[in-house]
């Protein structure tokens, strides 16, 4: 398997990024005529054509807890953090930019399914499976009719996917704390500082104090 292949999932105009730490060994591409499984080394033959039904890409790999020779990233990100990020994308119905370098996969997609489990032989490492479905913006056409010549011209609008996130808010209820909110929205309570920094002017110097009715901004 060549080291030129890099798998990227990004959201919010590429502000949120995940480079898969371990490349999947194969991808299953679902077309109208069925499914086709391919080794990574064969991905260079894939061509993404226009004017056809959306494709589905399914693959499996691991989020490792420690580095080993097959890891493709310089620094290991906590598997729970990666799982929480993907989970937040699903919960917020984010459009994902899916790119595999060194071949012709560069599409926007929705996450159709995401399953994961902790590997029994390697505590802290998680096995996962992802299915992505190609997403396309709806194109609009403007028809102009010339009454003199009785001819019509059709102009196409340039469709560009906008996968930027919209601001999200949350109203504090009794029993809330930043740790639990971070766990709810990001999958990890240790990310509570993201919420605190976004609302520091409201919360003040003590992140442990929240009041019922406060409207907090929840950043991505």
C-alpha cells in the first residue's frame, strides 16, 4: 500500500479536519448496478463522473491509541475525541468533504452510518466502520426567451456546496455544567474549555458557575 494515499474528512469549510490515522485496507463503492470492493492500491482507477446517481463509500479501519509503523499521522489524537467529532457531525447533519489523495476521490458527502467498538486486544484503540453518501447541491437554471427571434437560452448557475456550520446555542437548565455539556456535544467532557472560551464574557472567571436560563454558544 503506497504512502501517497491520505484519507481526509473535513467539515465547516475545512475548519474541522480528520486525517484518518490508519488507512482502510479497502473501500466498497456502491453503484446502481451493485457494490464493488477495491484494494487501496487500485483506487487510482476510480473516476467520479457527473450525471449519475450518488455513490456510496464504505470502509473500516481503526483509531489507534498509540503510534505504530502503519500510522499516517505525526501525532495521535485520542480515539474518543475523533469519535466525538464524527458523532457531532452526524447529530448536526453536517455535509462532509471526503478526499482521498493520489486518486480521483474528492466529493462532498453525508454520513449514512458510523459504528465503532473498543478493540479487545488493544485497550483504548477503537475499530470503526463508516458509510458516506455523495451529496450534490441542486442546480437551478434560468431560461430567457427572446420574443423577437422566439428562441430561448438556458443558463446554469454554478453550484457550490456550502458545508459551513451555523451558530448553535443551548439554554442552560438545572444541573448543567460545562463538563457534561462538552460530553453531550463533543463526546468528551475534557473539551469543556471550548464552550467556556466561547462564552467567557457571559460566564466570567469561574467556569464552574452556570445559571439556569443562560443561552450559551456551542462552537464546532
